C-alpha cells in the first residue's frame, strides 16, 4: 500500500482504494467516466484536499464513497453568464428576494428532499449532509436562498476555495426560484473577481446559462490559477441591490 492508496479492481476497472491518509491519486488517473477512487471519509481535511485537486465525492446510500474527476469538465465564467428574456422578465417582476448564507442547513436538506421526491433517491446521504454543514461552519461552503415573502422557495449551495466556486446542488419549490438564486450568485462572484464556477457534471440547464466544457488538463490549470487568490472564508452576504434584485430593473444589468 502506497501513500496514495492501493488499486481496487472490479471487472475491467482499476480504481484507487484510499487509505486513512487524506491523499488522492492524480486526477489524470481517473477512468473514462471520471471515477478516480473509492473509500476514505468526508473529513474536512480530505474534502478540502479533494477540491484543491479538482476531485469531488458523489455516491449513493449504501455505496462506499466514490471520488470523481470528469473529463471534460463544465465550467461557467461569471462574465459569460447568459440570461434568457423570459428569466429577465421573471426577475423584474420583483417576486423573489435573495439572501446568502442565512439558511445553509435548510438549503442542503431541501436539496435532499426535492431530489428524493423526484427520483426516489439521492447522493445527499446523511454523511454528505453532515460533512457539508461542517464545511459551512468552517467557512468554506456557502448557500444562496430564494424567498417569497418569508417562505424559502429555492436555493443552492457549493464550496469556495480561492477564486473558484464548486457548485454542488440546487432545489426549487416555485418555478425559476433556483435559477434566480444562481443568477444572484454569479453576479456576486463576478464582483468579487471569481474566475469560474465548476458545474461538475454537464446539464442542459447549465449550458443554457453559458457554461462550457473544458478538458480536464485545462480545468486543472484554471483551478491552480484560481487557488492563488485568497479564500473568502467565513459567512458571505449579497450586495444590497442583488438581495432585492433591483439591478435588473435598470438598463443593461450585465454591463454593470
């Protein structure tokens, strides 16, 4: 057994079985589908090391922890955000109000509930939820909440290191609520000079927002550059005009 872990063989696949040390094999060793390693834990130290290397956990209840580094990788550059005319009109109606880091635990548990309701299962196991709540308490994981009056109707959460934001999950209980949360996040990250949002897995939803796929090697170069910036650790808050979404009631909001 090496310091990076041993290989785990399953039929025609060769995976790395992680040891107790919070170490990972190079992401370039991942399988064609992006699966890199199995096992380990969701400790703070291991999770931070994973994100620094462009690796993230994704597995189902009853499965060992699986670690992934897809190739290609979908990313969104904040200045390349695309907004449909219909979404702009929804935002301009002033129905929604946004907050940041005000209800992280409610957001992540709502993500689990909504995904379970839709598909009968979710990767957000009790262990995952606890681990990301811990990341939030340590100032590395953040949420954006969408409200109608005093009711939480949508939101998202992710992890931030340096000038990179790693999107994890979102939920909506009212049409467009999670989209509005995402727009608020992108605008705020643009003001903070974040380099990119890691979308992890390609979806048509993110592609419509302007996400694009890049090869793993390019993603890792982008990540190394982003990690040179200091991490904005601690509780986040949105700028006032983004909380009320008033920016969208002025001409040409994307050019602010």
